[in-house]
């Protein structure tokens, strides 16, 4: 098996459907109805030329306890069904962490995560934010209906206090 990871700014319509299904059904229909922010950078994994996994990254300065914190948003993690259970999500997270650290100089990666996927993140050195977290929506600022998780990129402790994402979620 030979895996190649490429960085891109855009997905083709076909790649979108291959990864997420029509209407982003891969993330399930149980999630809250939210407006999302697309990632700025995307990492695509190909196995023998076939698209098998995706992760997105964006840059955002959030507020924690009233102070600014530079994070790299980690978004849209998906492995196509036929390629799951072989470490591709782990690989995509590592690639995104390396980029977020070296290129974006972010202190943490931060992600929004469905309840049912919390064990996946918590098993990979992510931590759930326990303070209240707020996101932006067209209707205004709302409490995040999804858990927010973070991953340290250097030896820093996540600050305490209310989290203001100051953006649509990703
Ligand atoms: C979640 C998902 C990305 C995992 O992809 P994958 O390539 O199969 O994951 P990996 O093989 O890299 O597994 C990494 C680790 O997570 C664990 N894991 C994978 N799916 C899990 C799940 N649903 N719940 C808990 N743990 C999970 C694996 O056992 C593995 O553990 P290990 O490191 O101890 O061996 C994939 O199932 C998927 O695309 N699901 C649909 C889209 C989705 O829900 N994405 C997440 C958005 S937050």
C-alpha cells in the first residue's frame, strides 16, 4: 500500500461527493443544523491514486477567558468507508498538526466533534473544553451545540475561561 498526501485549496465536485456523500451525509443526519466555515487548506490522502481520506485546516484567533489564542481549526476529518480502520485518520491528524505547528505557528488545534466521536479524539491526546463555548451563526452568537476539543501543539496549558470562537464553526 502506498499513501500519498497532497495539500490543496479546493476540492472538485467529484472529490466532495467521494468523501462526504451528497449533502455531507457522511457526518450523519443526527447533527445540529448549523452554518459551517469551510477550511482554507485541505489535505487529501491517495492510496494507489485513489482518494481515501481528507482533513481540513484553517486559522482563527479565538478568545479564551477574554484573551486571544491562536488556533488552527481542524475540520472535515473523513476516511472513505472502504479504507477505515487502517490508521488514515491518525495520519491526517498528524499531517494537519505538523502544518498547524510549523506553517501556521498555532499553539493548539481546535475542532468541533459529534458526541459519538469523542472517544476517537480523546484517545488521540485531544481534550474536551469544559468551559462554556460560543460560536457565531447568522442569527448571532450561540452556545456551541457540539463539544469543542483541542490538541496542544507545544507544551502549553489551555487557558481557563469562556471560549469565544468568533467565527462560524468548522
Ligand atoms: C472517524 C473516522 C474519520 C476514523 O477514520 P479511520 O481512518 O478509520 O481511523 P483510524 O484507522 O486512523 O483510527 C484511529 C484510532 O481511532 C479509533 N477509532 C476509529 N473510529 C472510531 C470511532 N468511531 N469511535 C472511537 N474510536 C474510533 C481507532 O480504533 C484507532 O485507535 P488506535 O489509534 O488506538 O488504533 C472515520 O470513521 C470516518 O470518516 N467517519 C465518518 C465521518 C466522521 O464522522 N468524521 C469525524 C468528524 S468529527
